[in-house]
């Protein structure tokens, strides 16, 4: 049976056609099912793809089911297209600010939005070969395109075909959540699922939600030339992050010309001609905001609909499928991985949990979700990255913590790069060098945080990082400087007096 292709992407140029040919070819014919599979994987986003490829590589008989596009959100409407736009926005900012480095550019420097979006589609289609149905078939995976539903605790049905399994993994991910704002649905809005199909730049853009998606796209579209209003109900942007770190990013937004509105209540949305009007209360005062487009960045909803989870004995709720620390559902033969069951919806978290499921589902492993050290990064300019505990987390757990702060304005490479607005905060257990967590704001924070993530995962303290030679000059030297500050803190007045006595005796 030939599966029904998903709706064609609005741009639908040769790059989108190449993308669809890879991740949901219109002429794909689902194979005849094996008598029984070692593993059936529902969902071909990051978690599903990693699980399927890993299991097939180990020799298991695997079926992979996807009703939309292989690659999931990350490839099609998430990390890949968004980072392509962010790189274009950064290229513009570098050209715009080149005079600060003594580089003069004659003539206008302006973004070409259609060309930027075309580049994104070209790169996305190129990367899509890694997630293609043909590649997974070559790995020995039976790929089924269509909607899956459980018939019972050991059988899934796809397009009329029954797939029996010993183990199954639910990796159907999540989608953009629509907040209950009166008139929003009628007025129309963009989400990450529709944003990357734009071919014309919105003149005025309201972004609802100052989380990672909202902040990243606010800065990109402002640099492309949109007038951007970033609307947040809380008192700061990036509410999950350290307030000092979030303030640095917000200052960068102000320099770019983004109008940030925090502590806002959206009363309703209405149409006025071709415009969309948000009726707000900002610090309790009524305000109207007229824009051409609205982008939502206010959370994710799990994709549980249509799976018939009740028939399989799998418990779930509005936050997704319920799992234990081993990523087992209430049916011990069925596991879950990725956005469908995790509070933090990151591609690298989906990847990590897929690897955990492989060990636990196929080899009776006992790997624990709680044992994972998961960093994250918001790719604004500057980036903000974090791993481990925040100060508040430590206090809530009754852990006495010390915090060592290193400002980038004291790091030579950051000064030379013109990127000195940023900081590193490292939290350690008081009286020890044991790292509890860290936050970094820097141009390449997402790359640099991995050194601290490794130290945290391996149980290495700041003392080891202080003894680690860092190339000079690099911005990662901020880590060594913070570690040096920890070493200096160990030099108590009593120890210093003992040293003075020692050196006086040695003279």
C-alpha cells in the first residue's frame, strides 16, 4: 500500500521537493511486516531514528513508523532551519558592526530575506539525506509511513498492516502548544511548524513567549528587518535561566532594537483589516499592539492522539507518556524516549534517552534517566548555556553552595573579539571543588559549556579544571580563571600565615 504524503511545504521549490523525496517520498510502499519484531519504534524524530539505527546495527529486527516527515521537528521545523536563519542573522550583524573592527564597507548592508530562506531550504534538504527512508532501509530497518495505533500490548497497526513486537518505543515527540487566548486561532498565528515556510519578511512581528524559540527568532527577524515585539508574561526573558545571564541577553536585544514587553497579560487578539491586534495589559495598563504576524513560542504539547495507548496499557497525561527512571511505561514491554516523555525538549536529550532505551529494552539494562547530565543552550547572540544546578536549585535541596563568577571583560580573547559582554557562573558545594552547575553567557557558550559538562559527568572538580592547560588566547580560558578563583579561595588567612612562616624560615 502506498502511504499518503504529508501536505506539501508552501515554498515547494526544488529543495523542498528534494527534502520530501528523502523523508516522505510520495511513491513509498510500506514493506510486508516480519512475523515479529524485536523492536517497533513509533516516531522518526531524533529519538526514534537513534533508537532504530542503533537497534538495527546491533542485529535486531526493527520497524520504524512515521506519519509525517522522517527527521521530525529537529530536521524539518526545528534545530536545522532555525540555526540556518541564526547564522544568516549573525552574518548580517557582523557586517553591520564591521566598522568597530576598523573594517569599512561601502554601500548598504542589508539582508535578502528570500535568499536567506532559500539557503535554509537548500541546507535542510542536503542534511535530510542522513534521515532518509532510503538510508534507514539500507540499515536493515523496515520503514512504514502512515499512522500507527496500538491494537494491544504487543501489536501496532499501520495502514492496515499489523506489526507484532517484543518491545516497542514511543518516540512521537511534541508539537507547538496553542495558548487559550481569545481570538488567537481566528486571527491566525505562526508556530515553528509554519515559520520556516515564509518567503516574505513580516514588517511587524509579535512573538508570544520569551523562551528559547521566541528569543532566538526575535533576534533573527529583527536583524532581517522586521519590527519585533517580544511579549512575555513573566518578569524576565528566558525565565528558566539565571537572572544575571538573562539580563545580558536582554541588553543585546535592546541594542538590536527588539521591544521587549515583560509582565504582560494578553487579553485577546483580533483582526483589523490585514493587521492583527493584540490587546494587552502591560504592568496593569491597557495597550494595543498592531502587527502583521504573530509567532508562538509558549511551550509544547505531546503527540499522543490517535495512538490508542489505552489498548496497550500505557498511561499518559497532558504532559506526555508516563515513564519510570528506566524510561519504561506502565506496560513493561513498551518504552518512551524524547519529547513525548521528557520535561526538557532538546534534540540532544532525545538522543541520550534513545541510547538509554536501547540498553534497557534490548539488553535488560538498568540505565537511569536521573543519572544523565543534560546541558542546554539558547542560541541567541550572545548564547546562554547551562548545565547542572542553579543556585536556587542547590538551596531548595539544602546544599550549601559557593559561586565563582568570571566576567568575559577580564578574558583577553573575548576583549580582542569584541565579545566581552558575558559571564561564567560556576556553583560548587561549599568547602569543596565539587561542581554543582554552571551558566555561561558568551558568543559560543554552547560549544564551551561541554568542558564543564564533562567535568560534572566525570565527577571532576574545579581543582582539575585549574590544572588543565587551556590554549591562550581562547574564550574558554574563562573556565580556568573561575577555577583559579576557587583555588585562591582555599588560601585561608590561617594557611597564608603558615606559608608566611615557612618562607620566613627559608630566607
